[in-house]
């Protein structure tokens, strides 16, 4: 088996470090504190949650709900209901009354497979349900479990886009009404998540402990990579690791992709092998990047390419930057940059502006 996973979490053996973050989450759960996990995309937040689940052991029930793509409170509640069904009901021969009542309140239809007799679920989105009562039903069921329930709401920033404008208040009320349930909110739109939990006028202000996920240190990743190569009678030099780490900007998913392909192709990777792998990774995503570029205005495209070539960009208004890339007026650049940040193609870090997706950035650098 290739030890450098690029899909989902399997076990601790194939998981690199995150000991400090895991211990922090365990401590929060055991001491009644709710947590917000946030950081840029592809740094391994979901894998961290799955790793946490494996470390908690008996006495804990972790329900993972991905809110990405949900459009309103009703959809969010029904997705939570479906996860409850998948976690609990499929293990039972018959549905207890409290589960039947919960699903009824959420507008979920329950049936039984005619051959196996196991329960099945379908979603009826046309039914208008009382949102407050639905949260009460979910909370009542989870709070009455004998084990400690941890409800993970991934891509939680999505609720900012729900119609009505009261989604944050409803979720905050849901959390407050169920102190027996531990909540973990996770999000990849870093600025949105920070605003939700740090601004005084927002419902979730100072309600949870924030856990920022950043890139794993080079020293820790080096040990992990070398160990797995050596374990299978392969070798990789520190020079190659340093170069692939820098190229990936320490982004977990990108590092895993490169190592996965190097491990597959070479017993002892050299620089030409590394460059071939990097080229293949960029090439396979090129059609997606071309589609993205075609949705941008000329100014947005030019600013995006310029940022990729300057990373990190400290000052977008510097005359030297504007002249070098023939970008024109600073006002036009600032307008384009705001659009690029809003669409998360560009992020503003402590170091400066960068293209969010590392592989997209590498593609842009070779565009012209």
C-alpha cells in the first residue's frame, strides 16, 4: 500500500503528526469546551477530525456533517438528520420512538428495504418544518445519549450565505441549549470564520476556543516521509524533501500528492523525477484552471498571474509592481484584487498576498 494517502484518513500510521492539535481537541472535549478549527484549504482539517475520532476510543460518538453546498437552515438540519440516521438507525433492527419523532420533525421519510429489512431514509425538501422545534428534537436526541456526542459541522462558514440572515443566531441557540453535546465547527474560509467568532456583534462571539491549523513543519514532515520510504526499502534525500516542501508551500495535500507519485515511480527519487511528478500534477488540473481563468475579466486575470509570479506580494500599489506586470492604474488593480479575494482565488496571509491553490499558482507562473 502506498503510505502517502491522498483520499481519506485510514489510521495513525499514515497520519503525519498534529499531536498538539489532537491533544488540544481532546482536552476541550473532556473539559466542556467547544472548538473552532480553521485554516486555509488542503491543510488536513478533515483528516485531523477523523484522527481525533480514532484517538478518543470508547465512550464517544463523533457525528461528522459537511455543510458545503447547503443553501438554507432546512437543508442543514436535514443533513444533520441524515448523519444521525447513518450513525445510529442503520445499526438497529427497528427504529425507537425518539428517532422516528426526530425524523418526522425534520421532514425525513423512513422506509425499510424490502429484501434486507434494514431502514432507509429519503429527504422531503418540500415540507416546511419548524426550525426551532427541529433543533430542539436534534438536541434532545443527542443530549440523551449515554456516550459523549461530538457534533462536527464542517465548512461552517456556509451558513453566512443562508437566506433570512438569522442562521448564526439559530445555530448559536442550538449550541447553548445542548451543553451535553460537544461542538466542533470547522471552516476553510479563514477570514469568514474569524469574523463569525471574533466580532463583538456576532452571535458566536467568544463562544468557542479557536484552533488555527497551519502547515506541518518541515522537520516533522521530513521524518514522516523518510520513515515511510525506508520502511519499504526506498530512499529519499533531504534535498528532494526540502524542494518538494517549498514548492508545495507546506500544503499537506500537495505534499502528499507529490510523495504518493514519487513513492510509486522511484526507489530513490532524483530531481528529474521530482520535476516530472510536479509537471504531471499541474498538467492533470490544467483543464480546471483554464475554466477558472475564462470566468475572469482581463484585469483580474492579469492581477492573478502577477501575484503568482511575485508570491508573496507585499504591496499591490507599489509602482514597481504595477510597471513590471503592466497592470495600469492602482485603483483598477485594487478592484480586481477585492474580487479575487472574495472568490478565494487569492488569500492575504501574514507574509502577503498569495494564490490560494498552490498547484494553480504553479500553473499560472508558467502561463506566460
